[in-house]
C-alpha cells in the first residue's frame, strides 16, 4: 500500500471562505500563511500522486502528461483539486479522464470538458451517445463504487449509483432529459468518511476500467 496524500487531506477544503480578499478581512497574516502552507503540502502530494499514476498508466496506454490544476486561481483557494488526462493521439479532445478531490469524495471519472470546449475537438451530443454503450461496457467491470450524474450536478451532491441507473428505465430517461444541453459524467467515487488504503491503485483501477468507454467516446467524434 502506498499513500501519497497526507492523512485526512480532504479536510483542507472544509472551510467557509476561499477568497483571499475574505481571508484577509477575517484572518491574521500568520493564519493565512499557515493555510497556504497546508494547501501547498497537500497539493504537492497530489501532484506527485498524479505523476506516479501517469508513469504507471503509460506502461499500458499512451497518455499526455496530465493537466494538474493549481491549488489557487490567483484570487481564491481551490475548493477541490483536479487533474485531467488525455490520450497522446487525441490531445485536444473535449472528452477526458479526470480525478477530483473535494472535502467529501475522491472521484475518478470520464467527463466532457465544457470549459473552452470550442478550442478542442468533439461535441457534447456525440459524446452523450456513449450512454447507449453503458450496459455492454458495464459487463466487464466491477460496478461497486460506480456512479453516473449530469455534468451540471454539484460535485458534493449525492449521485446516482450506476447499478440503479442500468436497472431503471425511468432513471435513464430522466438523465437523458437532464443532459440535452450538456453531458453526463461517470466514474468511481470514494467517500472520504471511509478509509482508502491506496489512492493510487484506486485511480489506476478506475482509469483502466473506464478506458474502453473513454476510447469509444473518442472514436465517435
């Protein structure tokens, strides 16, 4: 078992204020510097985790070096850490594999990145056609911990278990209606209230299970 992230790393996101302007109004300079140090410690561990995931993943697949979002956007502390992975032969695809850590969950998932999507390749409607392939794809994976949700759902919301989605036609219709103008996301979720023995293995297992579906979304575009 290999732990890259500090114990209870998710707790750095358990705060009401993320804007530096607000923090300066309510915290001393020393307190703010301590918060920054805590963020940097967890973020550097997060970065090392993803570089290690990338190295091991590259033994079986051809990926670009992951996009690892910074711990701040300049004006705010992040309320989560996020990384995105794209294939070497499709570096500009809107579809990507991603990992997100917030105060509640570690998410390993397939997504369509809407932000600046006009600068990349692939449209959301074509990506959403992968919904028709979920049942067949799901036969080859362990469904435990898998969820599916509309892109616009808040990341802290309770998402729909994939097993429930696959077994309920009404839920399938509801999701299709919700994503008419957007897209769906699907992946493995680990809740931070439970112990995770090896976050790297969890991410790699999720990526390898999602790869066939990811490649299908790429080939559709």
